[in-house]
C-alpha cells in the first residue's frame, strides 16, 4: 500500500468532501428507498470541521484526498452507564482505494480521538444489506449491536 497520511480536514477540503458526500448518498440510495430524490446533504461539513466536539479526518495519498470520516460526541441515553459516546459517520473511500485498510486507519484515528476525550463507547450505523461495509467495520473490531426495524408502506400496498 502507498503511504497514507491521515489528517484533520480543512475548510479548503470542502469541495472534495462535498463530492464524497454526494457519492456516499448515491451509494446508499439502493439500500434505502426513502432517501429523497434530487440534491440533498447528510451533513453540515463546514460546521463539523470547526466544531470542537467533532473531528473530521481525511486520508491523503500522493496529495489526493481518497477517504473521509468524522467522529462527534453525542449524548447517551440516560439509562446507559456512560453519559456520552463517539458516533462515527461520513465513512467514504474512493472506489479505487477500497480494500487497502485506509478506512481502518481513519477509524483508528477517530477512536483515538474519542479515547482522548474520555469517550469509551464508539458507534456507527450501516445499512443491513451493505455487506462490504459491515465486513470492513467488523474487521476493525465493530460488532453488530441493535437492529432497527421498520415497515415501509408503498403505494402498491394500498
């Protein structure tokens, strides 16, 4: 594998990060028919970059940003044994760089960020049908925890 630099995202990276966000949305559309059609955003990436309770990281290879991810501190449910946890999201890697452990390096850096903040619990969400992503997360130590279920009524059901 080539040398990979993991660093904090900068506001000057926003153009690339917004492209990654759109690619991520398009990749997730087949897993979720309720994602609105047309242009949309999952994140306020500029806010995340400047937010002291968030960490946006990028992986750079030969001067090119090839992967991204963020961590943010979230309040835990009141009945849990911890007050806050780290939530990871915006996990995206350019297709030609997948399978090289780059996302794992971002997750490793984000979990170190979480530990430095005293956040021992780290969570993320992934679509149940996204087997490659699940395998990648399990490879770095994540375990399935909760399955969210739903009923989606369609016009065909009426």
